[in-house]
């Protein structure tokens, strides 16, 4: 999930405290009663941190409402992907504070730590000054994973995706190399205002050119290499989160997030189309028109699913101790999706995998008193329909309107199926945690 340039350099270093202070300041409006000012300041900082670290609108609002009630503050919250509106009672009736959010990368470790702080505030195990200091400590902490580890995660994710797509060993090796190159482009673009906005376009063009070159020189399967190389940038999880927000009636947040994902798809597709033209002019073939290979046998999927734990930990910025839960979530989700595909069809079958992931995540959250997102986010990642969105844009740009619309509909159907599975899981096993 790409990150806005205004805060990405600070987030890569793990320190957003200076950004938070410059954007929010330390004062609250004078109309707010003095007894509530410390609480409002804490709620505002918590809202910013939760938004930055990837909490969805419905979970962010629920968590802050619970905290506000415990603090005795009359407050309402309205979250969007780019900001949170905090309305609190004041001497003049009501005061609305705008909390800008310029990033929404999922950071499972920091979400877990923030969840613990909010829980301690609700249970009155922490006073407000101590809780505010804990939030600032979480924000100031250095990034757990450095640039080299992140590049390795990009490479392994692309290589694993190629295996899951049924690619040959040449495809796997080429995809791993391309994933590392895309990782370098991503990290380099983070420090430039213009370059970050061209990240998806540039990555798509590079992937298409190198995929075509690999197909010509090494006999690699071009479609597999291109899609696997770009898989980290494909916003399938964003689409699913947007559908979840729409299903829970957070229409503004869901619509904004869905349109943001559409823009990323379009920029990726446009970049691939331009790269295809360059490759075609060089006589290297046309990777955009190719299709993926057949799915590999079931027994061959054990290795990529096991290896995938490490890159998922890095990409979701999870704590190392959570590796076992991430592995369990991926196995449960993938197995459930395969069984669902056999029983009720490949599109709707993804919902069965999401149901199992949701049940496992919510049960674990209740037993261990930790956020359900630790298992839910990695578990549904293998189910999200990101590749359908990419192929839909590719088909539309290749003047295949019917195929493009059909693929886009399948993407939304799978996303709706996943969201329905998660909602049913929450009905049977309600999560103890808001996050």
C-alpha cells in the first residue's frame, strides 16, 4: 500500500513524532473545558497514530469511542483515509478538530502497542500523561526492519507469487530479481515529492520492459513475471478494506479508499502499457497480452506458503514473535479458499477462507487479548483480488472492454465475498478488541 510523500521518510525511519507535533501542535481550542483538554489532546494524538498505522475507519472510530467514554468525554469521530474529524463538547456547544492523516500503511506491531495503550486507558491502568508518553514512544521508536530486509521481503514476495501463479523456476528467479528492483524503486521514490507520485507508473513500465526482456532472453513467462514483480504494489488489500468500510456503512471512507485503489490500478496498468510499447519497439514481445499459467499442484504450494511468513512479517511490520500466528493465518486462509472454491466456486469460495480466518483471528484476539488484525490482515492477503484488478485494467487498455469489465466485476465479487466472510465470523465470534 503506497504511502504519501509527506510522511514516508519519517515512517521508514520509524519516527513520526516530529511530523505529529508539527501538524497537530500541543494545544486544543480554548472553548473546550479545561478538565477535558488533556483527554482531547490524547484522543487527537491517538487518532493520528491509528490512522497512520493502518486502522480501518470502522475500527478506528470504535476504538476511539470506547476510549472517549472511559475518559468521560463527549466525542464523536469521523474517519477517512486522509484525516479524522474529532467533534467534542465545548462551552459553545461543540468543537470539531481536524486530524490530518498522510499515510495508512499497516503496521501490526505498532497497532498492537497502541491497542494496549488504549486498553490500559479504558481500564484506568494508565493516567493520561503516561498514556500520551507511551503513544509518543511508539511513534519515536526506530523502524524494526531496515532497507535491506525490506528489499529481501519484496524479492521473496514476488518469487513466492510466481510459484503460486504456476511459474517455472526461471519465472520464480526472474520475479524475485524484479521484485528487488521494484523495492529499490519504491524506497528511492519515498524521498521525492514528484517521484513518489510516479511510483506505480514507473514500476509498471520497468516491470513490463524487464519481463519482456526475460521472456526473450530466458524463456520466462512474461505475464507471470510482470504480475509477480508488481504484486507488492497491487492494492488488493486496499480494495478489500474499502469494501469492508462500505459494508459497515462508512461510505465516505470506503468510497475514497476504493477510488484510491482504482487510481493505483490505472497507474500500474498505464505504466505496463507504456513499457510494453517500449519492449515491442525493441523486439522483445508483448507481456501485457499474455495470460497466467495453470495453477501448480497442491503439494507444491507448501514451500511458498511457508516462506511467505517472513516477507509478510516485514511488509505488515509485525513483531517477530507473531510469526506463528501469521503462518497459521496464511495456511487457514489458503486452505479455506481452496475448499470453498471446490464446494461453491472460485469467486464466492474466497469468502469461506475469509470466514475461517476471521474465526481464527477473533478467537485468538479473545484468548490472548490482542488485536484480531495480527492474524486477519496476513490471512486475507492471499485471498484479496488484486491480480483481477490489474488484469482488468490491462484488458481495458488493450481495447478488450468486455473482458476488462468482467474481470473488474469478478474482483468486486471476490472482495464482497471476503468481507461477508469476515462479517459472519464477527457475528459468531465477536472480537474482544476494537482493532
